[in-house]
């Protein structure tokens, strides 16, 4: 099975999710999203496939999202902010042929394997 993970190697949950993918024999494409951020359109597609809103995929901890009032902003504004500042993207996001998930906790990835 092919899988793509939007990964932050400094994040323990992201590393554990990647390990689960590898343990299950997935052919994994690793995208370090802080270096190669997804577009707003790609994020919108991932969140739609995961069944969550962009606001639910917004990283609050360690960011200025609250100060910028992003938790209450429109989906379009949140997506634009995430594309411009990928630190605002909660991680890890994983996409397979079975769908997409925001893998917090990491075992959530099992739903799409």
C-alpha cells in the first residue's frame, strides 16, 4: 500500500506514525511539510478526505494561532494561513488509497491501512 505522510521529524507522534506505516509494509512517501508545505488546495482535500474541518487541523500549541484569532476564522483564512506558515499545520497528516487522517494519536493511522 502506498502512503504519504506530512511529517515533522522533531515530533514524537509523527515519528511513531511513520514507524507504524513502515511496520505495516507501506510504501511511504515522506514530505517534511515545514520544508515543502502543501498548498491550501491540497490541505482542503486532505481535511475533506479525513472528514474534519481545516480549523480542526490547526496547530494551536507553539504557534500564534490564538493571537491571530485563527481558531474562529473561516476555513479559507485558516487554509491560507497554513499554506503561508506551515508551522500552523497539526501533524502528522497521512493519506492512503483508503483516505486521509490527522494521526493524533498515532494509532489513528491504522484506520486507513
